[in-house]
């Protein structure tokens, strides 16, 4: 079994899997944002793929061509991954991009451009559970061990991309004015058509009345779970072993309630609250 040190490199304090990153971040640091770029920002397992798919269909007014023929990670590439450089250069404007990095790590061009940011938040208890299963099937990540062991690593930031609280604090305090939109995984589950409308309005991309329910239908969990361009099933088993756990597992809110016992819930909630003490923002859901 590979150790944490063997599996991860560190960039500005964040643990990143060596299997998907090079140690050269010059391309990222010099990345040039364009004024019409759209950046999806998430902490891992917060609805990244979901937002990528919605964004693709919103920008294409519900046309399914790209959605059904190009994998989501190529349509909306991660800007921190050097391997995606060529794909990003070939994208037509407006470009859809993504990142799991913190706000204070962003290239200077984000601040000088007019690029828009969509930040997706999710209840950290559900992120914990989803990430636990993802670590079981993603062979480029450290084996999670027991749920207790993994929760300890998660709270200490010994997981890829570090602490959830650091991520949320950095972007909640981002000085981007009306260029950033915050939306939650939970509100997308509760009313996806309304969320699609809100996203299209933020992007000033008018959709027809017919397009909104169509986008919501094709971006439903069942539809994406069956879409090979969304579900990562085309990747080799050596990268992601879907026999251990599917990449798209449940797509629900509140799954933590059947995984965490009362002691784990108390410990987790206490740790998160302590990390967020003194912040000038409130979370959109109760941690209890």
C-alpha cells in the first residue's frame, strides 16, 4: 500500500495526487483568463461534474452535441492540470473552465479580467461520505481506511486539495463583486430547473422556455449516470475502479445520516465550527 508521501506532491501547501499532476505549475501561474471565460469552482465531490454538464448545455442553449460526444473533463478542463493545456487553448469562446484550487492561488489574470465564477457548495458531511467512496475507487488516491480514519484525515486536510474549510473561506472572502455566483448542491437537487434559470441569468445567456426543462432532464442524476461522457466509465480500471464504487454513486443530499453515528457527527460538527469561528459569512445549511 502506497503512503501519503508517495502518492501526493505538495503545491503551496495543498496535497495533490502525483498520478494526475506534474510538479511544473508554471502554465497555471501564467494562465491568461479572458473576459468571457466562466470558471466553475468546487471543493472535490461538491457537484463538479454536475455543474460542468449544466454549463455545457446552458451555453449551447440545450444542444446535446458536445454533451454527448466529448467527455466533460475535456469540455470543462481543470486549469491547474498542465495536461489540459492544449485542450484549453483549443476551446472556443466563451470558455468553460474549472478548478479545485483556493482563491488566493488563482493566477493574477483572474483579477484583471472580467471572467465569471460559479462556486458550488455542498454540505461537508455529504462531501466526507462521497469522498470516502471516491478514495476507494480512485487508484491515484490514498486508500481511505475506515470511515473514522478517513474523517480524521479529512478534518486535518490530509486529503487531496486540503481542508474543506480553507477552500470555503478563501472563496467566500473572494473580492470579485458581482462576478461570482454561489449556489449549493442542495438547492440544485431541490429545484434543478430554477437553478438552471439562475445560472443562465448570471451568465446573461437567455434560454427558451423549452430549453430549461430539457437541460434539467439531461442533467438529472440518472441521465448523467448513464452518459459515458459524464460518468468517467471510459477511464481505465487502473485509474478508477467502478467495481469498488461507481463514480456517480447516489447524487442525493443527506446520505451522511446513514453513514455517520452520533459520535462521529458531533466530532465532525465541532471541528468544522471551530475552523469557521470568526468568519463573516454563514453556511446555507445547519451542520447539526
